[in-house]
């Protein structure tokens, strides 16, 4: 049975509330790298076997991109991709991503390219296409790493290129659109202590990184303690979901302790910082989480981060009124503006918008998903305890 993916990630409490970019292109499945922490299988993605092409992904994108440009609408960036790496060796034969990149360049449609691969820098056609997209402000290159130490990376990403090779490949393309995804953040394996973070930030600056987005480790509860223990790490964990504890993540106190230092240190080096689907907005130093602000022409959906910024800058306002006010923002697409877009995207984006409004009314849910916004809306305190891990 072949896997198929729509153009929009399904609505959910976390995704709908925190993710600016929910349009996705999945050109292959499964992922070639099969990292130990991979969670793509949670979403029904085949995990075993070699990557197989999904040609329908290109066909859907071509049709949508042409339609949006013909209608004169601001393009909503697509993520390439969200669940699998878009540059397996099979791309040399199938060339699906090459077709997508060429179509994006032809119609000036923005992409957020997320990868652990270096293939794009080695294949002349892929390289030239991405260089042209970056030069025109039509692409962000998000490079995913957990650590800069090759020996540690090998333990959790045995089939992926060494971290510095990934950064070197991105840097070789030039441009000002390199984003580093510190994903997953794993205490003690990822840069954790002030001296490590300082060295990390200085290295990223040398490679031309403009923005860092961090996403903490999350795994099935019955695996995460084993996984951390196998790395010699003891860390506090907590439930990822309010409804059940089947999936766990690194505790909020541990994350806040490290992220606060990351944010300040990266800012000192001229690098933006944001968290990914974690709602720790007080540490964000950029207009959006994903780095879309580095693109030339785009529109993204608003999230709880937009509501947080409004409340902290202008005072309490009803969320519905904040979203309505954002309709006049040229970089946000919501409300009545959504109706202008093709139904295959506008309808699911409306579901995401409704989920935001539902989430922000639930104090317990909001406190779990976006604690800094919950503090601003409902009052109380944001507690940051000790480090909470041992190595």
C-alpha cells in the first residue's frame, strides 16, 4: 500500500496552535536516515525499506503553485518536507525534488527546505536550483542537527552525514537563508551548558547561520528513559499531551533553563532564536518560529505566538479580535483572506484556525502548550527550576 499525503498537515492542539507553516510536500517515504529518535512512524509513515517516490506530491504542488500565482495571491510557503528527508540517494534517479525546485523557481513560489542530507550540494542541478531560489529570497535551507560532535551524532543518527558536513554543505551555497534546526534537543548531548552554547553560537556564525529553531526530544514514554540511559543521561521528563502520557518530552524546567541561555547567546552573535511547537515565546527573538521572515515574499498563518506578541505589546484583547486585526498584515493569512485561496488549502487552514481559538480558552491546555502565553492571559508565575539533568 502506497503512502499518500495531503498538502496540509492535519489539525491538532499543538500543530494548530504553534506551527506557522503547515503546508507540506512529502516527495519520498520512508526516510533514508532512520534516526534512532525518529517519530515519523507515529503518523502512519512506512519506516522500513528504501525510500519510494511519491510523484503525486509534485503534481499537487505544480497545480497549486500555478493556481495561486494566476490568482495574484501571496504564496504560503511549503515545507519540503516534514516527515522524511527530501534528498535520499534515490533522488538521483527519480528527480522529484528537482522537479519541485524547478517549478518553485519558475513560479517564484517559496519553500522551506528541511534536511540532514548533503546530496543537494553535491548534485549540480539540485545545487544550482537551490542557489537560485536562495538568491531570489524564495527558499530557506533548514539544516537539522542535535549536536556538532560527530561521535555523539553517530549514536543517534548512524546513517546521516556528520553534523559539520551538513553545515558546510549549506554554507557552500551562500546567501542569507540558512536556518539551523537544533532537533531534537537532548540535554548534555546537545549544547547545554553556557561554555558549550557560546562555542556553538560562534561556530554557527562562522557557517553563516541566521536563525536557530529548537525542538526538544519527544518519544514514547516506554522508550525515552531507555534512550536517554543508553546515552548516559538522566533527565526530567513530562507528558507531551494533556490527555495521556503515552508520549513524553524533556521537562519544561530543563528546556527553559537551557533555552534562556541559548536565546541570549545567539542574540549576542546576531543569530535569531525560536522554539518549535513548545510555546516558550519569551525566548523568541524573531518575527516567526520557522524563519519565514528570511523569505522575500510570503504569507504564513498566525499562531499563538502572534497572540502572545499582541498581548505583551498592546495589552489584553480577545483572541478573535487579534486574529481579525491580523488580516491586514501582509505576512499573515487568516479569516476572510483564507477564502481567497484554493479550497484544498483554505478549508484545512480554517480548521487549524478554529483549533487555536478553542485552545486559548482552555487554561490547562494552554498552560501545557504555551506556558508563557498562559501566564500573560491567566496570570500566575512561570517557574524555572534547576538544571534537572545529569551526565
